[in-house]
C-alpha cells in the first residue's frame, strides 16, 4: 500500500464545536485544509477511513479531525495525497500556513497547527505546496453532500 502525506479539504458552514483537549472552537464558513501523515500501517488507506467516517458517522471521535468529520456542518470536498516515505506532513503544514486553529492535529509535533482556514477552495494551492517538495501527487474531488 502507498504511504505518504495527505491534505484533506473540508468545507464548513461555520460552527462552534467542542474538540477534545482544544475545548470549544469557533469555525468560520469556508474551507479547511488538514495535513496528515500516512506512513503507518495501511498507508494512504487512512484517507479512506476519514472519508468513511464523514459519510457513515459510525464511530466516536478519537482524533481532532474526527470531530469535524462527524459534524453536520463540515463536509470533505477533496483529498490530495502524495506518495513519499519521508515524514513531510509538518513541512507541508508549514508551507501551507496562514490562518489556523492553533494546536489542531499537532499534539505530537511542534507545529502550530495542522488545520488551516481559507475563504476560497484551496485545492490548487495545496497541490502547489506538495509539488514544492517534489512529492508525486494524486487528487480526488469528493461528493459527500450530506444535506440531500
């Protein structure tokens, strides 16, 4: 199975959500980019686990990202994955940068955050960030509109 780094793009209608150790967090309407590692067992299958959780909502939250995937005001809209054996998720998160939710998804590293806000769809920006590291990428637009 391929291993690497991934960026999950979520669209939010705006919400206030209690997220584990981060407590009560205000999310604005717009797009959020979550950067994660898929170097462990299963590799990039981790992205499928995230998307399955967003659709089926059949587990309790374990990670910060799970709270968003389970919330009705968040929908995944894209996944951009890069195949690499190097631990680059922190470098990619730093490259993406900008407005963020401090401490989100970064409890096991020294990054300020692994979740970044954009008012417009950031897919092309995320692809460019991965390309700067020479990471071969694949991307997928996702249709998980749970409002229909």
